[in-house]
C-alpha cells in the first residue's frame, strides 16, 4: 500500500504542480511566488521565506497530494469496485477533491470566494484529469495485482 501511495503521489503531484507552474507562467507570475503561496496555507510566514518558502510550498503540495492519494487507496481497499472502473471513479474522486479544496479548504484559509470561471475550469481539469484519474489508475493497477496473488 505504501508503494501505491508513493507512486500515485509522485505522478499526480508532479502532473498537478507542472500544470500550476505552466498556468503561473502564462499569467505572467513567478513560480517561486506561487509555491510560497501554497506554503502560506499552513505556514503564513512562508511568503517571506524566499527559496525556503518555495521549497516548503512544494512539500506542502506533495503532502496534500499524499493525503488525497491515501484516502482513495484506503477506500479502494475497502471497496474494490473503485478499481474496476478507474476512469469513472477517478473522475468522481477528482470532483470530490476539487470540492474539498476549492469550496472548503481554500475559502476557509484565504477567504477566496467566489472563484472566477477560468479558475473553476482549470481547477476542475487539474483535479479530474491530472489528479483523480491518475490516482485511480495507479491504485487499480497496483491493488488488483496484489489481490490476485
């Protein structure tokens, strides 16, 4: 289970943060500033921490992704049907993670409400296509293999 969580965290976390970096550059912003903003969720002083704040942002991002992955993997171990249709359940899980992050966590921490339509679109894409589906596909492949032993 730990290997599944680590692999899915690395894959989904990398896809998601690369997408965030691309969007950051498209909007003319700086990647280290974006990473420090991510870190400022749990560590408000991170915005003033320079390179260390950016590194902390990457670690915070990966920690959040690991939690998202662990929740799906734990659910898939209890409900093997989640791995029978990984695209369907990955998309649904991506939608769930979108709701959790963008309608609960971020507004509670930053008070950012309502989100702009472009933000909704990009975040839905990221959570469904880059996070939920890869997590479910990796979980399906690794958990089914273990169950067949």
